[in-house]
C-alpha cells in the first residue's frame, strides 16, 4: 500500500479554508478517484515540534492506494479539475510525497 501526502506549508499570511477542504475538496478527490482511493485522512496543523512554535504545515491530507499505478489511474484523468479547485481553499503551494506504508494500523 502507498500513501500520497499533500502538505500545505504554514507561511506567514497563508490562506487555508479547512471547512472547504474537508467538505468539498477531499470528497471531490475521493469521488473522482473512485475505488483507486482506499481512504484518506485530513490533518489540521496545531503546533510545531518546539514548545510554542507554529505548525510546519497548515493542513495536509494522506490518500491511501494499493500502488503508485492505482494512484495514477485514479488521479490522472481528473488531475486538471482537482488542481483547479485548489484556489478555492488556499493560496499555498502543496508539497507532495509518495511513501510506501511499511506498518499500518496495529
């Protein structure tokens, strides 16, 4: 299984509409990807590693798929539409990482 992490840096003055992200954007992603997206999670940044420090990322999601190929098959045909929706909730440039899930829920 793989995890695609999409992270939005917490820069000064960043705009991020968490409600839109949760209620509109990520359901759109799931609907378009269909069965290729096993499930997803959404995180809201609260704090950094040092006491009193701001979070590194204002928000992020993690999309779980069987393989990189499954992710590509689900996202590829809808990439333009999904990327166009980003402006509706943020002005941040997302950082994306694809990882192999080595240990899951235990």
